C-alpha cells in the first residue's frame, strides 16, 4: 500500500517527504484533488490532524503530521538508510541541522515573506529583525559550507533535504541575487542540490526571485459617514438641509498627508545637494580643480555633515566579487536616503582581504536616525565624523571623492558612488 500525503502539489513542506521517498525507494502519493481550505476542513481530515494543518501522511498504522516528522518516518522505512548517516555522531549532526533549518532559516524567511504576501500584519521593524536574523543564519551556514559539500558527511542526508526545502521559498520568492551573492557557498550548495535528479523530479525547475513582493497596502477601510442629526422643522421656516454627511465623506476620503521627514524641517541650507550631484556627474576633466573645489565652495557645515565609514570585518573580505556585491547591496538599501545623502565607497587592495571604506555626506549634523533604524548595514561599519578644520581629514575626503589611486598607499579594486 502506497503512503498518501495530503497536501497541495507545490507545498515546500510536502517536498521534504517526497524527496526523502525518492532517495529511499518508498512509494508516496499525493492525495487526489486536494484543495487547501476545503479538503483540510473536512471531518475526515480533522480526525488525522485536529488543527487542520498540512501536510499529513496517511499510513497503515495511522496518520503522521508535522512535515519534519513525516520526512523522518519516510526515511526510517528503509533500514540503514544513508539519509540518516552512518554513525551516532552523524545522526546527531543531522538532527542538529534539521533544527537549525527550522528555527533559524525557515522561521525567519516566514517572518520576512509572509507579511509581504498578506498572511500576517506587516511591520517594518519586525521585517528588519527577520531579515537581520536570516542573514546571520545564512552567514553561519555559509561558513560551514565553505569547507563542506553537504551538511553532514560526504553525501546527501535528510538534513540537506529539509534545509533545501526550507530555503526554497527564500530563493524563489524573496531573496534577490544581490542578497544571496553575499553567501556564495550557500548559493553553490542550493543550486547544486536543487539540480540533483531526486530533487529536480519533485521541485521541477527552480528560478531565483527577480523582485521582492511589495509591502501590502496599509489603508484602513473607510468608516461609514456619521448620520446627520435630524433638524426639527419650525413653523414658517425652510427646513435646514443637513450637510454633515457630505463633509464627513470628504474628510474620510481625503488621504492623510504623509508625515514629513524630520530633515525636511531643518532650516534651509545654502548647499543644494542636487547641484553638487550634477557637478560631480558632469565633471569629466580637471576633477580636483572643478568638482572638488566646487564641493567645498558649496559645503554648508551648519546644514550638512561628513562621515568616514570603515567596515568592521575586513578580514572576511577574501573573495573580490563577494566584497563588491556586499557594497552594492549596502548602496541599494541606502536608496531611502537618496534625497538627503551622497556617498563614495572604496574597495581597497590588490589582494585579499580587501578593505572597504567610505565617505558620506548627510543632511543634518548627525547621521539621520531613519537611516540608522532601517539600513541594517550601518552597524557593520565604524563611523567617524569628519573634522573639516583638520586639513589631513579634508584631503582624505578629497581623495575618496576623486577615487585617488593609490589610496593610502594601496590599489583600488573598485569605487562606487551613491548619488
């Protein structure tokens, strides 16, 4: 008798058991005509799983729910299955990575993705925490995979199956190439695994997300207009026509003004940021005499501030393209500050580890709070305010804006501008 898996066909949690079955030579069939929201609400299904969650595996000895438990059951049906390793310590490590895949990878992808799909309320701060936590997990996974083809041992185990299935929605729906390229060993691992015959038979062709699901509209449903008060008729007078409803409707439908950025409330500055950006972009020759001189002529120390940044973990920058992608990702996430900032980021060195340094011009006398709150990369850098009374610091600003090479005695691998 074939085991019956109750789930819809593209459920990544059902993939775990189906892939394990392919490796184990176990026959598992998907329930026919399964419809989420209908099939899992029937009395028959609720007898198998009282809370109606999917998937559920129907076996001759009774039902099994929870996707990891189902995958374990299918794996155990084959005696001495290599999917569970060849020793007690390998078994322990497989269980370790299954827990990691569930608690650190799957949970944080869900916290980041599901609000954008409308399954949960969206909160920007919660998304930032989820994104940061996921990237920390991917960093740990990347470190492990730098010296390992598989999670445990020298062949596919159940840990790999569950990890790949938990990464599936991340790669296919959420994580752009600019994000995953920061974790090259995870990328190599994921694409290698999904193209293994037993994975590909279940997953089909997997493509990476080329856009992130937009944040759902936060509009609240319009309230019903207040009913106008009845106006009592008085003798020999025209009845007063109630106009309250019309006014209320207009007030309810009028969009609330977008709250102003605190930087827009600062006193006017003599420095017009767009004018500097145009000068920078249009100066092709005599850069120091034209653009650099123009910058200091425009610069307003009462309305703007300059900051040096230095990446805290330069010893990790051992691969050139990964380092460059890391900087590109930072600049992409800074897009929310484009109206208020200009920056130059230098990747320095002809050999690894590469150094990442930069100089930033911000509106206001401090780094804007909304940038610190919303761009998680900021905490990866040491920040120091430029003392423009110090000629050596001013000259360092000039050299960074100009892409001077060598910079501080070292070759430039690349220079990127945020404008």
